[in-house]
């Protein structure tokens, strides 16, 4: 009996072991069996239990050091071959000006005395290549892509103003750029004594106003030394005081040498076409003028300058008005005083005189070239005319207090188109007030300007008067908002 009990216990234990082993095997195979022969069940699978493999050994940082350094050097060599634009290419807004103008002069039907306009829209690009080319410069004027007429010619020994061939000149395309030049420094070791050779088209170094960008001028209108006149008229006889006169153009094609001596003397010596920046469009590159300016730096913010131009001018196929054909010269002195004792006060002025050849003409009025018609210009060898102009300007910038950033400005000027002729003077007084939103010249300047101009034009010679349509004899009111950022 007892032996049967022992056998029974052993059988029970054996069966229990078999059942326990089967349960473990079923649990291990459960995921696969749950899939069955049908479609797979959507969703995440249960993790499969597995015995973790031994961790892989960490890479030795020194073993592939040479490989990694080689890759970095290769990358660095490629980057160094790429052009770097830092300082080599910059873009800015030289001047964007919105202007309102009211002119008291009478106007023709269909025109208005009140005008809204974009006065300037100038985009500037500039940069430095290396120490031998310290600057390149291009200024695009988006308002200049129009057509203009050159000055036509007519047959010699005829009165050109009464000629049947008196149409406007042939239309020629202007250029969109106003300035484009390259500075070349031949010997950096002696700079700034011989600083750069400048080649291209740029504001000419004649006085103060002509060289000052329109984006930082203190008054809205350009001075009469740049351009003045009553428009295109018919010319009879030798009266040279009518029509538009460009006494000094703002820009031209030129090549000059610039430098500073003894840290006190700036100099410029060069040659220019003398046909304005549109010369390439009109194709009249014949006349040449030599010029020189010497500027004494009394302090770092005050100076006095002397300028001389000498050469010849033309009047046929040019964009220069009122010059005539023949000898051409200009002499000028300018000065600026900036006060250290009264910060914000600045006074400047310019005085100019110059000779223009006989047979001065206006764009749109025919020119016969050399002076051959006695009735028109006085005959061969006629002396031409002497012209004279001057102005003085003062301003005071208020840097603190309730009127901070306001700047009152006053200016007075005269232009005499013929010093040997009476009753032909142009005169103007300007009273202005500027308010600056930002004032970091010459790079950044945003402001609003309000100017009132008291204008007077005596006449075109003895016993003459001007009518109500003469814009230079009637007062004007101007408002201008501008942004400049370089």
C-alpha cells in the first residue's frame, strides 16, 4: 500500500513539472501565436523579450583624430576660396525724397502751381576690394531713365534763333546711374599724401554745395551756381542773359588725384569732359577742362578752399546750357565755420566767377558752333561773358530742450549772368526749418524740411522786365520728407 502511495506522488510531481514547462513555453511563444494565420493586428507590437547583448566598446577619440582634422582643413580651404562680401559689397539708400512745391508764378492751362513729386530716389552700392582699391562706388537714380534732347546745330552765318531748322535736338537716352567711380591707391605706403586716383563720374570737388549729396543738403533747392534761368527762349542779337545757365554742373566724367599733406591741406588735381554726366548718352566728349582745388583745414571741422577750372566748352550736342563755344574758366573760394563754443552753429559761403564763350545757347535752341554771326554773338573772337554768383548760409541745430532736433536755416544768394550788363540779377532769400528723426551724417539722416523762398529776377538787360510766368521772379513754398540710410 505504502509503495503505491510513493509511486503516485512521483507521478504527480512529474506531471506538475511537465505542465510548468509547457506554460513557460506557451508564454514565450504567445506574441507569434496571437498573430495567427489571419491579418496582422493594428497598433504597436509588444516588446520582444531578449537577452541584452554586451555593450559595444566606445570609439577611441585619438584613433581617428587625423581623419577628422583632415576633413576640417579641407572644409576650411574651400571656404577661404569663396568670395567674402564683408566690406566688399554694401548697399544703401542715398536719398529718397517726397516733395510738395507751391510756386506763385502763373502757369499755362492744364498745369498746376501745386505739385507732389518724388524728388530723388537714389540707391547706392559701394565696397572695398583691397588696399590698392579701397573703394568702388555706384549710385543709381531711379528717376533718370527718361529721354532728353541734345542741343541741335544750324548753318553758320545765319541767325540760329530765327532759323527754319529750329526744332528741339534729337532725343537721346540718359543713363540710370548718376555716379560710378573707382578709387585706385597706387602706393599705400605714402597714403594719404598721395591717397587715391579717382576715375569715373561723381560729384565734382567744386566748392561745398556741388560736392554735397542731395540727401544731406540743408535747404531743398539747389543754389543758382548749379543752374538758373527762365527756360528756353529765342535768342536775338548778343543778349546772353536769357535762357537756362548751368554755371557749374554737379557731376561729370573725370580722372583726378587726391591726397592730404601735413594733415592740414587737402588737394585735388584732375581733368574732366565738361559736358555733364550725360556726355556718354549724347556722345559729345570733345571739350576738356583741367581743375584743381586746395582746401586748408583750419580745424577738423572748419576750412577754406580755393578752386580753379580752365579749358574750353561747346554748345552743340551737349547737355550743358548757356556755355557757348570757346574759352571756359571758373574761379571760386568757399569756407565753412563750425563753432565749438556754440555747438550746433554752422555758417558757410561760396563766391564764384567765370567766363563763358560767345554764342551761349539753351538746350532746344540751335547753336552754330563757332561765333560767326556778328549780329548774333559779336563776331569772331568775341569776348563772351563774365558771370558771378555767391551765397551765404547759416543754420543752428538744437540738441536739447523742448525744441530738440529742430534746425532753423537761412540762406541768401545772387547770380549775375553778365557782369557787364545791368538789370539782369537773380536774387533769392530762403528761410527754412528742419526737423530730424535721425541725424548721423553723412551715413544716416532722416528729416522733414520746410522752406519759403523769396525770389526776385530783375530782367534780361537794361529797360527789360520779367512777367508773372518767370519762376525765378515769384516766391515759392516747399516741403520735403526724406530718408537716407547707408
